[in-house]
C-alpha cells in the first residue's frame, strides 16, 4: 500500500471518531483494463467528502450521488444495504463509457458502511509504527480484525471474508539539503513518500523551501540509525562530501533499505567504493547494494531533470522493475567527461553518466 492508502485510512478514522457516517470502498475484482488496481481504496463521508480513488473520477461521482443523495441517476447501480455489499461498474460498453472505464473494463467494489473507529485507530497506529498489517473483514456482518503480516500479500476474497494487506508509508532519507534535494523531495512527497532531509550544514538547512519534509541538522550516521531504514525505506546521499555521504552510506548499507545510493560521477563512485572497502572493511557483497551513479539515463543536465531521473530509478526499484546497472558507452563517456560538482549538489554535473542523466 502506498501513502495515499494510509491517508485514506487516517481520514476515515477521523470521520468515524467524530461520529460521521462513512463508507470504505475497496476494488476487489477487475476485468479487462482498470484505472486502479485491485486493493485500491477510497473513503466517502456522508456529506460527500471523499479521499482516495477507485477510478478516474466518474465512479467516485456516482458513489457520492448514491450515498449522499446529492443527485440521482436511475441507471446507476444501487448501493447495497447492510454493513457490507458489492457494487459493479462497467458491465456494458455503454456503462464503461459513461464511467470513464477503458474499453472492456469492469471493476467490482466492496463497500463497508461505518467501519468501527476503534479498529481503524488500531490499524493506523500500527501503520505509523512501521508494521505491515493484514486486515480481514467478515462479509456477513462487517466485523474486521487485524494481525501482523510478514510479507506483502495480494488481496484475497472468498464467500466469507475479504483480506487486504496494508503497509506503512514508504520513507525517503536524503543526505544534503541542496537544490537537487529540494526537487527530489518534492517529487518523493507527491509520490507518497514520507521525506526526511539531513544536513548538518546550517547554510544549506537555512535555505530549505519544501514544506512537508522533516529537516534535521544531526550528523548523518546518527540520523540513519535513528531513522531505522526498513524494506519500505530508501537512503540517498547527495552532498558530494565524503565526510557526510560516506557516514550515511556506512550505516544504510547494513539495513533492509530497498534502495541505497549516492550522487556522483562514475569515477567518484568508484573512489567511494574503494574508500568504503579499504578504510571501513566493507565487502563486495556489502557494496553490491550501493547504487551509483544513481538515476536512469535520460540525458539530464539540470537539477530538476536529474531529480526526475533519480526518482524514476527509486520508483522502479520499489516496484520491482529490473534495471541495467551498467551504462552504455555513450553514458560512460558522459560520466567521464562531466566531473564538475555544483555547489551543495545543486548542479551535480559530476554525477554524470546517470548524472548526465543523474
């Protein structure tokens, strides 16, 4: 589950704790093309407020109309009665077109009326604590229970229960508060990551301009230890200063973080690997997890484009996409030729290769 789903659950909890009626909708089946994958959720309050998404918007509008009585659409599927029930959209070509579904697309939702606020509070607290949770809903009466899951699981539905796994937020720890970091933090936030920025240099922290990120001036190794990276975390070193970047990487490489990388040219990254091996005893197996030069080659040269390249690689690794780790000849030449670092990582041409494209 991504950060959007956690936000849905928090908002639904708040509504229910305030005594408001609300519905939790979960995509449980799809046929053909579907705008949102199985397991996607949205919450709808009795005044028409909505958070999350199960489609491109038309289905949400119909649910608002049906649940709040704000409008009428006689040919729309009626909401089921009882604590839980199913509703299907896109059965016919006309209906698929009306609800903005792709050609041939059909989806089915499970609707839960007024989920228990105490249960929702327990779920949100577990997610905030970084735990992966399995939520089981009994279809007959809507009773929901929680237990901790060892690994993410696909949604499971039978005649008796719905089982959906919710994970904590993805987190990103960025070392350095330069211009590149501002662009990368902005993209990470709107991609659902909770972002922490570490830079002990006051001159960089003082100019930070991205709301929503946590900024700290502690030393990088202490911050990584306190951050406690897990399988839903990534750590990126972006200062170009070995005294800062190497400290963070030494700690991060010993964690379960799904992505650990550092900015810099191919030559600089090779020098970094030699330092970590020679002076700190890291093995080839340890260094195999270190990504660098980071980013997908897109010919980028500006901080904003480099951030796009880096964010794309982080998302690809997060989503299980296999990426080539070696650059082609043209990219390697770009990495060798552009070894000029910008101030504070703000124009990291020295991160060339993938820093010609990051």
